[in-house]
C-alpha cells in the first residue's frame, strides 16, 4: 500500500503543475512556426513578393514527373534551391451547356473563362534541374523585413496557402491576366532578405503613389463653383436693369 499512500500524499499544487495549460476554445490561437520550414520568397505572376518561412504538408515531398527520366520523382523541400513556373499553354475557354437535360446537344452560352497549363523546373542545391508537371500545395508563414526573432507570446500572422498546378482555370468573365499563379519560389536566407527588401520598397512606393493621388485630388481646382468674372458682371447689370424697370 506504499504506492497508494504516496499518491494520496501528493499536494494539489504538484498535480496542477503536471497538467497542460488551459486553452480558450473561443480565443485567437497563436500560429506557431513549423520546425521544418525553409526561409524563402514566393513571387506571383502579378509581380507581388511574399517573403517568409515556406513548408509543405507534414511528411510530404514535392512530386514532379521527370520528363527526361520518364519517371516520378519525390524531392524534399530542403534540397530545393528554386522552383520556376513556365506557361506551357493558355487560352480562353468557352462555356457550354446542354440544350436539354437528356440531350447531348451543347449550346455556347456566350461566356468564356481563362485556362492555362504549366511546366515547372526544380533547381536543386547541387545545381541539377528537373523539369515536368508539378502539383503541390505550398504554405508560407509571412515574415516582413521589420520582423526579427519574436518574443514569447507574440502573435504570428496566419499561414498562406499557394497552389502549384499542372493546369487551372479561372472564373466566368475573368481575363488571363487576372488568373494569378506562382511564377517563382526562391529558397534560402539570401532569397528571404532580398524578398523582404523588395517587398518593403514596393509597399513604400505604393503608399507614396496613393498619397500623391490623394493630395492631387484635394488640390485640384473646383470648376463647378467657379464663375467667369465677365458672366458675373453681366448678371449684376441685368439685376440692376430689372430693378430699375420694376421687374
């Protein structure tokens, strides 16, 4: 019975210290950085840069069909230096619908949507390259240039998700230019710092452009409230003439 007596003698404080801290299910959860995340920068086709820590779904690798070797390859993310995406083919697809539910006849609705096929090239850290169709989900924990090693309790921004597609399509009425895709991903501390610098410079330039536009609009002359001096003098003379004639 010695073990039973020892168990009863344990203080409530010791038992509480062994329990995990309580979590508020309704509170905002602090995003944690994955231990397998790799620093880098994601560049989109519209020119925007997204620096941060990049990772895949846990225990997943990049799966690409090596067209040269004619076989499927699985590449761990830390072995990758860069991923480049090239547009293989793009077009505006027509939208069709069946004339009737039980009919095989299709009718063109008059609407279109963008469609595109891609080809990816993975450059490894040893300089080798693999080209072929790639389909994967990449996650990025944003990290701006002003961020350093975060202290305890600091909240991290939510992770962003990016799709690397073999082929994708847009919405009805969307243009090809509006169908944004991941153009390039660079990995490494140098890529992260360069992306942070360029993203900060672009953000500053955009803010300055917005400020100038706002300032220009506020200083623009209000032509609606301005009256030609000659017209004003003519109106005054007419008023005087009307008063004199008894109008």
